[in-house]
């Protein structure tokens, strides 16, 4: 994956940033229940759990278009007068498991369909069928257009990894693996909690915190030592509900006020700003 030079230069390589010398005493003593060594960071944070769509890669745009196509057709067929809009995406769909989102949009227009079965074909008028229909459209767009991570993603992920942060992806998407692979990010994230893994382990979807809590457990960390990074209200709410040490909203369209209201500790415009903040935590100053 190539990285734009402008971003690489904006993110300093923190192989051994000041304040992170190997002999420094840990600022936080390990608790008896925490087998991991203490974090060198003053607040004990040591992992970053990233949402994928809209945080690491602009796949949210593909999702938005696929949802819009689906519901414009469904609403036309049902004679719904209030047209589908981007507001429906941000309020009902963004970050949530597919079926929950379908049911929420239908309910917002007084529509109801049978829930159906997970293996319903895409032409069946059920919640699962509509979800399948949308996913087919998304996958077709993904293979047609591909996906590139946001320009700053690769440099920031590398910098965090080199600075010793544990990294994971926690996504409601069933396509997380394909998106990470298409974007050249798969190797950066040995732990990916996606829709398939959530289903296998019976993890409730965002805004429930279960998938983030699962990721923290897999990393051997209590939630207070992990950062959640999310662009959706539902995901921010999940981070807040899980008691995570820091919940960062990335405003890719949901709106700063909405993310703060959902429980974000801070809202950034992009991942470079996130890196600035985390590096500032480490070094006691903001890097720029
Ligand atoms: Mg997202």
C-alpha cells in the first residue's frame, strides 16, 4: 500500500518517542487481575480498537449508496411519501448490525416485514432478505470500485503499532476481512471482530458494547485500558456503555455534536488528529 508523502510527513515515526525509554518505570502498576505488563502511558491506555467503515476506510460511502438504492426502491414499491435520506442512514443504519438497521428504517415509515431467516434470498421481502439485498449491492460496488483506506490511515496505524499500541478492528460488517484485504490493512490487524465472529460468539451488536468488550478480552486488557475509535453514534454509544478508557469520535459526517452527545470523550476530524492526541498523551505534549 502506498502512503501519500504529505501524511507520512505529518505523522512522526515514534519508534522510541521521548518518555518511552525501555528503562523507564511503568506509570501504572499491573493489577493482580491484569496479566499484561504496565503501559508506559501515564493513563495506562495501551490498545486502540478501531471501527472499520468510516474510520479506517471510506466504505461508509459505499454502504450509504447501497442503503439508499435499497430503500428508495422499497419505499417506492410501498407508496411511502417521505423519501429516504442521508438522515435515515446516520440515525438508523450507521454502525448497527444490518438487520437491526433494516427494521429501524422500516419502522420509521410505519412499515413492518417478517424478520425471516438468515439465509433468506435477496429477493425475499423480509428483514433478512432486504439485508441480503443491500449486502449484495455493497459487495458488487466493492468489487467494482475497490476501496482505498483514508489517506492518513496507513501512516497512523504504523505509527501506533511502532509506539507499542495493541490494535484491533471491531466492525459490525460482514465484509470486514474483504475491506481490510482490499485496502492492504489486513496484516496490521491480527484481531478482527466482525459480524461473523460476533454471531459465532452470540455478541450483541452496537450500540451494545459486547463486540468491543470481546476484543479487549482477547487482548488481555480491561476496557479502561483501551481506546475506542468510532464514526457512528451507535459505535460511540457502545464504547461509552463498555466503560472504555477513551472514546474517540471521528466526524466523517455524523456531526461533532451528535458524537459528543452519544458519549464521545473527544471528536476528531481524521486519524492524524487522533495520533496527535495519543502521542500527546504519551509524551505530555501534542505532536505537530
Ligand atoms: Mg463506522
